[in-house]
C-alpha cells in the first residue's frame, strides 16, 4: 500500500439483507377494510418482510387505551397468530384486537363487534401509563452515583455518556432530549418529573443522551425510535431510509445507564402517533378518546363524525381549495390588490376571532355563530392594595367593540402571559436547579402578597427599580425571612 497516494472512495458498510420493498399493515377490526388501517410499518425485521410481534403490540396497545394483553390475527375474526414474544409477523395484513373492550374480553376470537374499541388520536391526548408499563419493556440500571446538580445539565450528560450511544463516535456529539423540549406541557401535565433523580425538569439527565448530530436530527424527525429486543435496547428504523435502515436497524445501543425507561416509552409513543394520520383522515365515524373531546366515556370513547375527523386531523400545508364557491382574491378593478386582501383598519372587529388550535385566523359572524360567551379572565395585577380592597385581579381596561373582540383580546393577552411564564420557568430551572425559587412562588400564593406590589411583580417577571438609586431591587435578601 502506497501511503503517498489517495485512498479509495469511502464506502459505507451497508447491509444487503434489509428488505426495502415490504410493508405491514396493522388494521382495526371494527371498521370497513378500506378505512381501517391503523399503522403502516416498513418490514425490516425479516428478509421476506416482517415486523416484530412485540413492536406491533406496543404500537397498537399505546393508542388503544394502554392495553398490553391484546392479540393479533390475520383475519378480522380469525384466531391469534402464533405465540412467542420474539415472533416476527411475516405478511401484509394483521388485525389488532383490544381485550380491554368488554365484548372482546374472552379467550376465543370475537366474530362480531358491537362497537369498535376507542383509540387516542394524538400524543397530546394520550395519558402515560404510570405503574402499568408493558411487561416486555425492561428497566434500566441507575448510575452508581448521582449526577451532579450543575446549571448546565448537558455537561453532566456528556461526562456520563462520553460518546454517541449508537455509533460510538466522539466527534460532533449532541445532548439529545429523549422527550423533546417542545413537549414540555405534556411532560408537566402527566407528572413525568417523578422519574427524575436530579432536577424536576424535562432537562433532567435521565431524559437526555449523547447522539451524533445527524442521528439527533433524525430522532427529532421521528425517523427512528429506541425499542427493546430481548431485554436490550436497540435502534429501530421507522422511516423509509435505505441508509439508516442498512446502517443501524436493530443495532444494540451502548450503555444508557442513567436514562429512564419511562422516558423511552413516551418517546416511542410520540413517534408512533403521527402514523395514525391515514386512519384519522378516513371519512368514517370513529370512537376516540382524548382530553379535548367533551363528554367522552373512558371505556367506549365518543363517536366522532368522519368529516369532523378529516378537518380536525388534516395534514398541515394542504393546497388551497379549488371549490367554485370559494371567494378568490380581489382584482385591481375592485379596488383591491392581486395579493391577499387586507382588512380595512376602520372595519369593525366583531367578526375576528383567533383560534387556539391552529396558527390561522378564523372569521366569526355573530349573526351566523351567535354571540361569543367566553368570559374575561384576570389579566393584570391590581394597581395597589388601596385601590382594590377585595384583592381581586381586574381585567385590563381596553376598548371593547363587541363580545367577539373581547374574546380576541383575552386570548391574545393570555397567550402572551403563558409564553412569559414558560420562559421564566425554563430559565429558573437552569439557574436554580435546587428549587430555592419555589419559596418566592409560595409567598406569591398568599392573598396578602398582592399588598406588596413591587415584590409581587418581581416574582411574576417584572424588573423592579428602586425609587432612590434606580437599581434593580435584590429580593434574594428576603428569601429566608418570614412572610
């Protein structure tokens, strides 16, 4: 070998036994065949195309009320497939039967279903199964020593893992969140703090691991998940990527001691739920579970109209409607411009309403939709204890044109207030990992706290200046004083 010459072009060691042309459909037995596909997975687990049985049971069990004793069959009312936790489903179509549903809680297959079992439609509505983890989901050994409480938890994660947990690469490593930071609201609502051994935050070291930067990005894009294979956690490819599947599919991870298995299950669910889109957008009435669905029943769910499901779960960025009844853009001859029409500044705001579930503006017509009955919520602290003897917060005095405009103002100001509170909370978790700030928050909950307006505003994020030297007031001196 002549070391003075250029070396051959680098060739990645791609596997040749990965099947790239097979897929497996997991169906719901309670709906017509043309509209009952729950999941469509790439069949990378067998040369002839197959998916691990436990992988299919976990994905279906998560969306179907967190049940782990369901079964899979090849026919809509057929017998279960062969037993064995390590079996691979070889075929194209399988039906998932949820034993938690009363009519199908029996040993023999159910030939008729009086009502389809309900499912959770998205990750936001899915409750974490505290104390009811899948029996095949292994726990992870904790570290022999606790992670140091430092302000930058990423440094603690890098010291713990040293290299990428998949490739072993030391260069270009990122501290990747297992449950993404954008899911912080779900993290808090479901009390996921209880699995953290260091800080009560989504930034806990148990919710992070070291990944090479490209794998970090593809993980956030839900192109792969971490899944157990015979009590060992492996890389499991979800995306139709030849490179990722050939390089890493079913590769065992390096040591992930200190990572919480509960967070791995939640991350698995977050990557799985978007794959329900084909089923949710089918025009057939469905039984759904979810916190944002009113009057639901925990066992049977709520029957939702198929057209509502199409509108509620449609993919973002759909092309504009070509309906002939849809009003087009105004022309120059009509006094408008070829581009989008802008609202006249003098036009009444009574028809404007901002929706909370989409980043778009919806026009509300009181003659069509009726008056808006949304209440006005408190938006600002009292000016002083003397001016408000009842210590009740009052809404900001803004010009109210109509009830719909009142609703718009409330929603916008509440949105800004939530954004401010979330930002403050993230900053405090980093700068004060031991939670000393909580004493200030406890003080602010006291009804008499509003009498001390400067300190009350400081606790809620205001910068309070001393009236004498115009410097920031140091309230830390009162941290351990009695209130």
